[in-house]
């Protein structure tokens, strides 16, 4: 259980109570200045590492368990660097990168991201990004253009709990975008059983959550004001709404997954309610869903969740922000 007496002094009593109720250690928030910052290097940029190191004035330490990722000191700012502005590097926590790596995207596969965060698709397959918030999709579009990924992606402003558009039924090639289909064809809703054979090969549900595992996010409330934390994290009614939303996002993502495909569910919360409990509820309602072992995770610095085959990253164990990861497959029944 959390010990409020050992907590960083800046954390308000209401948040400490939240941590205690959820069995979380408040001391992890004191690690914010010791956890490395992580960047991903654009593939092919390895020869430019010395130049990037010179510009950032720090050494890029390769993350052995995560391809193309490097750790740098937490105080290093990258946004004003030419390497960042030219799309050679971008910032993403290693745990978030691991969640995408868990999908194991293969060439030619169609990927659905119900909370649009297309970080690591690279040149493989196609991506359909969905988010209800226009500003988040605008940020995704900017990133896709910056890293030259737009020709393999579609973005939709839509509710991820009810989105029903299947992949374009053709392979996407360089510069082809929507493969010449008319807009009405690309936006054609799917029938309930059509996804079994024509659905997405891989689905990522990086669900909205209370963000309590993201220590850098919680630190921002010192500037935003702790009353904002009360509204965004601690409000009981909002938390109940979040649990319902998470289950609905997971359910709809699974609906759009083809038989034999894989779905990764993740949150940056460390509470059991938003993670293992959601997974358990989902499994009880869907006999065709089965948890998968994440093969690449054998070398990851994480620990097992309370449900077998689920994983948890946390600052103390992983030297990353907190993240829960579960991978499902859809069985033929």
C-alpha cells in the first residue's frame, strides 16, 4: 500500500488518498528527474548520430531491448533542435514504444489505432487512425507529414467506440493514399460479420485513462493547478465514465479485428480498475478473445500484471513512465 508519509511534498492530499486507495507508491513521482528521456531515431539516420549528439550536447544511449530507441538525460530539450525539426528524431517514452512493438506489424498488414498515436508504423503496412478530438488528429497529421508516413495512413475524426470502417481492400503503395477509391467507398460502414475476414490485421487501443502512471504528466499539474487534477483524475464520476469508455473502446476494436489478428490494449494508468479489471470484464464477455504472450517482451524491463500474460512498466522497475499492456488474439469459433 502507498505510504503518504513518504510522498513528495508537492502532491496534494486528495491525490495521495487516490494512490493509497489503488495501492500505488507515491514515491515514484519523486523519480521524475532521474528517469531518462527517450527518443526514437528515424530508420536510416544512424550515421548521423554523432552530429545529433553534438547538437543535443549529450550522448545517445541505445536502448538494448527496443529497436531505434535511445535514452538521453531528462533535462535535454529536443523541440528546438534541427534533428527534431528535420524529422530525424522524435520524443516518445520507451514503454509506449514497447506497446506498439507488441503488435508485431508485418509488411502489408492493416493497422487500426482507435486513439490515434501512429508512432512506429514506419514503411510497413497501412494505418487507420481514429480520434474524437480534432486537435489530436491535427497533431497526428503534422507528425505523419513530417516523417513522410502520410501515403500509408488515413485519419478519421470519429468516436472510437462506434467507428465501423474496415481497411481499404487493397494494398497501399507509395503515394497511393486511398488507392484511388472514391471517398464514399473508403467511408463505407462495415457489416457486423464482415470484419471476421476483411477486418484489421492489428488493432491498438491506447485508451484514455487517468494518466496516473505518467509521472511527467502528473508533474505538469504543478503548473496547471491541482484543481485541474481533481477534475481530470480524481473525480469519481469521471473515473466511472473512463472505465466504461475503456471497455467500449476495447470491445469495438476487437469487433473490427479479423480472425487470427492481434489487438494490444494499453493505458498509462497503474490502477487495477483501468487495466486488469477491464481485461477480465472483456474476456468474460467475448469467448473468441484470448490473451497472447508478447514474445518480444522476454527482454523487457517490466513485470507481470496480476493476470497472466499482461505486463506492467513502472518507473522503479523499468526506468520509464508507467504503462499496462495486454495483447489479445481473435479465435475462430
